[in-house]
């Protein structure tokens, strides 16, 4: 990294955006709130096949299109019986996917789990509780207790009735939601469009392969950020390595068709940090210009001029150091992208500090931690240019100024697991 990209933990205030005094940094909470509110309304709703809806947010409540189950079904393998028994055996048996005829009083028929229960059946006798007499075609109950009416029958509408709300709008479509939607009769879901993102990784010093050499380092953010942004609800439409050149950066930012442009590096005030100048030339409006958080101090958020078809555009500028860039994603990119995509705000989990969590005297600190039960433990290698601690972490603790003593509660942001 260049010297300017390591400046986020040494600057006392925000980076310069032009002549005059340094801008005061936004508080971490205020910066997140501004990122969220700057999104305005979520992006429009679009219909998606179930196979394409994973990760989107529901644009409307999910309402059952059928009763669940749609008919009474057997909860166990055994016999559908009518009355208290013994029962006369008959029929060919009932399998799942077949509609049975009615069951006469005091008779029984074999039935498989999930199969429709015949009309007239009063219960299902489990296979292990029944004794069939093949010579007499009779079935006897050997249950330890009398067989109650309705035993092992899932009644129609036990889970829900047609028209019943199942999930509210803004629910993230997970694998579990897809299963429920399919069971409830859906082929397509109305979801909010994912915000499109173009990633611009800035820096002459970055290598895309091989071992670092000759003063150059590997680009860690190119592999790290795309899946992280996708987990925030983004649709990545471009990923480019950009040289430390004002004209090149300005062209890439101005020509991007994405809803959100995400840049890495060039956010401070070093000799090759051209992002502020690029934003001025593009006619952008700065909403956040540095945040009182460590690492990641010189991050920024800007409104770009709208596209020719009137779509709003935003730019999130992340610091170039890897852990500082992750702090920028958590602070600015995540709330912006989740709001644009129609998702609910992700709330931190309140856990207990197993040991003291060191803080910054004045700024919020984002600290990689490992959780065990309800306790969190800080991890080493937490410098702004380090990723070793983050790779072991399952959360990031939001440590207020001054730190958190052992035994106190702290908010923990969960990390994407895929």
C-alpha cells in the first residue's frame, strides 16, 4: 500500500476535499444512518422465478395461495382406520400422490406418510402398533393406550389457510423462504431489484497474481469484496483495477452505469489520491467525508449525477487497506445496499465481552472477534492492513470510544458466511 493508503489510523480529522480546514469526521452511528437514508426508497419490484429469487427482498407480503396441507395427510406409515377397531382390512392401500376413495366404518387400509387420508377415516394407526391377521383380513390395535380420534392425521390447513399472510415484505429470500413459497403455491415472487454495483480497485502498487515483489503487493480486495457486496444484496456488474491516474479514475466513475460505484483507495489526501478531485469534476455531492471509526477513517459517500434515464447513483469510497476497507463496507456500503435492495436493517447482536475489548480514545472501533456462546473474544492481527484476524472472526464488535470492560455487553455485527 502507498503511504497515503495507510493514513486512516493517523489522521485526526477527515481528509481534505478542497482548500480550507479539514472536515470534522462523522460519528460512526451518524454515518451509517446517512448511508441508509441516502438510499431513499428501495429499488422497484420485479418478478423473479423461484430459482432466481434467492437473496432478494420480498416486495410484497408472502400470502398463502392454498391451505397447507391442502388436504388431510397421514403423519406416519400405518393404516387409516374408521372407528375404534378391530377393523376389516381392505383396498390396495393409499400412497402419496394418489387420491383415495372413502373408507367404510370399522374398516382399515394401509397408508404411507404424506398420503391423503380417505374420507371417513378417524385416525392413523402406526405400523408398529398394529397387528394384521392375514387369514381373517382383520387389523388389531396393540397400542399402549387407546387410539384417540385424529391421531397421526395432519388436518387440512394445519399450517395455514389460503390467503393467510406468511411473511412480511422486506423479508430476505433465503433457501427456507423458497421452500415455503413453493409449498404455498408460488412459481414466481415479487422482489426488489438488486442494486447494481461496479467495483473500482485503485492502485499502481497492486498485483493480481503471484507473490509480492518489487515494492508491489497483492490485491486482496479484488477477491474479498465482490462476495461480501453480494451478501449485502448487490448485483456486481463490473470489477476493474484502476491506475493511480486522475483521468482514468474520472472516466471510470463518470461512465459507470451502476446504481452504486464502490472504489478502494484514493480516499485520503496523498499525492496520488485523486478521488476527491474526481468527485468535484463529476459534480458529485459529498454526504460523508471521513468517519470517526478505526480502522477506516477516510471513507466517504457521495451522490453522483443521475444517469441519462434519470436513475440516481451513489459512490462509496473505501480506504485501500484491507481491514479498513471492510470497516467501510460495514459502515457505509452495507446500510446503503440493503436499503436499496429493500432489506430490513441488520441489527447487531448484543453479546458479553469475555475479556476487555480495547477501544480508541475518541472514535468507534470495529474489532474482529470470535464468539463462543454469548461471549466474544478479541482476535489479534487487527491492524488496518491486516486480514489474519478477520479470517478467523465470526463477527465484528462495535467498540465505543474508551473500550468495553470484561463482562459488559457489546454490539456485534455478524459477518457473511458465504
